[in-house]
C-alpha cells in the first residue's frame, strides 16, 4: 500500500500537456505513491492510448474510465474512493509539478501536524512560458480562517492532505464552479488545520479558455454567497447558492465582468514585462469596467495584504 495517492482527472487536455503532467508525477523525488488517473471522456482514444502506454511502463498508475462524462467533482470523489494512501495529492492534467513537490509537502504537513495544505504556483501559458509567479501565500491557520472570507487561499491544484479530511467531508459537493472553495470552507468549519507551503510546487497552466470562459461571473457570485455564509459560521446550502446566482446574474453584468478580467490579466502581463505605461492604462480602464470585478480585486487585495 502506497503512502500517497495522487489523483488526476482528465477530459480533453492537449496530449503533450497531459504527458508533461504525468511525467512530472512519475519523476518525483519521493517514490512511495500510487497515481490514480481517471478519464472523464471515454471517447477520448488519444488519452486512452497515452495513459495505457504509461501504465505499461509504471505499475504505480491506476487507470480508470468513467462510462460517461461525470464532471470534475464526481470524478474526484470516485478517485478518493479508490485511493489507498494515507495522504491525498491533487494534480491537474495540464499542470507540471516540481520534482520535489510530494516530498516537500509531505514533510511540511507532517512536521507541523496540518491536515490540508497548498503551495505556491508559477503561472504558465499553453507553451510553458512564464506569465507571472505567486510570491507568497498565507501559512498561519488562524490568518487563513480570516482570509477565506474574501477568497480561496489554498490553490486547488496544489492540495496535499490527509485522506481522512476528504472522507469526513464526504468529498466534494456539487456546488457549481466552487467545489474546491466550498470544500476548504467546510474543512475549516469542521476544525481541520489548514496551511500553505511557501515554496513553488507547481507550474499552473493558464489557457486562453480559462481566462475568457463565460462563467467567471457566476463563479464570482457563488464565491460571494458561500463566503457570506462562512462568515456567519454556516455551511452554504447548495440549492440556495444556485438560487442566489440565478437571481443576481445577467448577460450584461457577465460581459462587463469578463471584459474586466481580460484587462486585469493584460495588466499582470504588462507589469511582469515591465511595460509600466501600458500597465497604468490597463488600471485606468479597469476602474470603469465592472463594479463587481472591482469588488473581486478588493477581495484579492485583502488576501494579498494578509499573506504578507
């Protein structure tokens, strides 16, 4: 029985990116793990062949296919049920883990007696080029409890935790677009100790689709609702959260929010490339783009101040 169970769900990721993700786990300096890969698209022949090839070469891979598309939360819950390890390590199918990731996160979690931790990420584009780096994340448990009122501060693709956390919470709930955030809030309310390793453990791939996807505004609304309930010491009701989003969303607000997100990401690129004039212009445009997006930036600001 392996000590660590690495969980990965695949669907329609680029073949080369999937290969890089798989190899980044197989090439870890820590070797006592099982690698559970679940394909959520049984018609994806390219993925089937690729994963089967890796499975033949490495017995640590456990490959399973869903009979039909189930979505990420249900697929991850299935992976949790298959896991035999004492610890769970999350991995997305287009990201790249640092070679020392499992070893360092395991050591940090055990040394400090935490239940669930995340880590730092470097944002990369489709071609692997660095967009920007997250330089600091909060580590203090009590501080994290407060910051979670504003934003998710434990990056889902970097999760590493004790299996009993996932079991006691019955895995992920089907709350649209915020399954990981909802999980984290429930974990804290349950009394689990949460932290972050302030070391880069992952290269997180930001695709054009992830930046421009139309449901970003609805995701923001879900976040607003579940954090309001969390601030009152309550676990959000899934159906009430859905009703809240339906009542507060509109196509006009959605488009304004999406445009603001595009401007914001351009601003990040400009500051990374030291294009200061273009950065200032983006910031000016951002102020008048979307009231809701400005609130999101305020929430991010509160988190960034608390992380230092």
